[in-house]
């Protein structure tokens, strides 16, 4: 797709909004070079709902799927990208979104992996560094990903809920809802979808 709808020389970006939305007969693995030829600063809703509802997709999310996308966050950038992709398995690739950073934007990771029950782990370096949070930014990002057995998401080794202890429900509501197998689930605050016990920071 990147070869056909790649980034133009002036930086103009394609959008893959709902490209495979509800393609319920689309099976197999996501090609590792699907977005080759796409690079640089993202635009609003660039990968919003790209694979949403394509529950027959299977295998691991390719490492480096968004590797050439880098720059400031944009609104709804990865909103519901893998929503209800229950066939995806394995650990989420290390650094999948590491190229996105800086000032926060609304809905960047809104329900990105919602109901991806086959995923098994969150890597230590999934996200880039952000200067703060905005509404819907991590709202239900991993909701009902009941197969997750790792620690919750971190940036530079620190849990997101420790980086932003005053995050509002509008920003992070149920980010980890129902993911009781996460190793730090007991320590995750209730607004974030955890048990809300008081734990000492590492």
C-alpha cells in the first residue's frame, strides 16, 4: 500500500482511515512492509480504524509496521486501529509507537487495541515521550485485552500512571480495564482500569 499511496516528496501524507474496516473475511497476517514508503510527520486520523473489526487477521503485529512514521502526535492518530482484532497474537512489538512524541493530542491511542484478547504482552518501550495528556488520549487503549500477562505500559521505565498521577478519567478511562493478568494490575489506579491498591513505585 505504501508503494501506491506513499508519502509525497512535499510531505503530504495519505490517510488509512477505515481502510480495512469490518473486513471480516480478511484473514492471514498483516504484511510487514504494508506501509513501506510512508514516512515522516503523521496527520490527523492517519491510522484511525485501519483494521477495526477485521477479527480474522491473525499472527503477530509486524515489528516496524509504523517505523518510518515519526513526529508530534496528531488527533486520533491510532484511534481504534486494531479495534476488536481478536485473532492477533503475541507481544505487541517493541517501539511500535516510539516515533510519536511531544505535545499531546486528543484521542491518539483511543481504543487502539480494544478487545484484542489474543495479545500477550506490552513491551517496555511501546510509546514515545509525551509532555502531557489530553482528552481520550489513552481511553480504553487496552480494554478487555485479557491475554496480557506482562507489566503495563511504561515510558523510560516508569509506569504511565506514575508519570501522570493526576490524569483524569476523560484522558485514561479503563486503559487496562479487565486485564487482571497484568503483573502490576493491583497497583494500577481505578480510573486506569486497575484494582487501585496503593503500591510503592519502583
